[in-house]
C-alpha cells in the first residue's frame, strides 16, 4: 500500500511542477514581448529625435546637434552597460 501512496504523491507533485513550468513560461513570454516592444519604441524614439533636430535647427547646425545627441546616447548606453557588467 505504500507503493500506491508513493505513486499518488508522485503524480500530484508532477502536476504542480507542470503548473509552475507553465506559469514560468508565460512570465518569460510576456517579458520577451515587453522587451521587443521596448526595443521598437526605443528605435522610434531615437529616429523621432533625429527628425526633430532636422526641423528645429538650421541646416548648417544639424550636424553639430546630431553629434551632441549621439554622444549623449553613447554615454548613456555605456553607463547602462557598465552597471550591468558590475552587477555580475
């Protein structure tokens, strides 16, 4: 009779594992979709700023403001990467 109880306990434990795996997979899927949307929004924001620079400033000053903007993006990106590497 102990074997029958062990089998029932094993089945119950397996069901809990499947449920938690399904929940984990769902959370990972939602996270990946959110990251993809964040990536698309980031690119759109970057190129929108580029267009704003072209509209707001005279054509001879556009390269200067683009350089400053790209430098700030570079500094911010390197800072975020540095934080990520230091956490590891």
